[in-house]
């Protein structure tokens, strides 16, 4: 299970798993409960790289980020760490 502390959003943390390049068990702490549950359900089982491609750079109102953008950053960080550990 990966844990990512968000920056610049109403949510404060994202938990998720990546198995065989697919995203599972995405959950957010804080933020817009219904919307964030929906994001978790929509991305369940998706290719992690596809999720990054779709959500990276999405902004929320005046913020330069969003919960979706933070999820993309979390996936990128987890993927990078996994690559470094397997090197």
C-alpha cells in the first residue's frame, strides 16, 4: 500500500496499491467525499500510466493542482520508487 501526503488540496492523504501496473484501492482522506470516492471507483483496475495521463495537470478552481493531479503525482512517485528498488 502506498501513502502520499497531498499538497495544495482539501484532501490530505491518498492511499493506493499498484499491482502489475494497475491501480487498486484508491482512497483519499479529507476533501470532497463523494467526488473522491467516485475517482477511486473510476480508476479501479486502470493502467496506472493511463490514470497519470488523464489526471496530471488538472486544476481545481484557483489552485494549481487538484486531488486528481495529486493522485497522478502519487502514482509517478510510487512508480519511480519501485523502479529504483528493482534496479
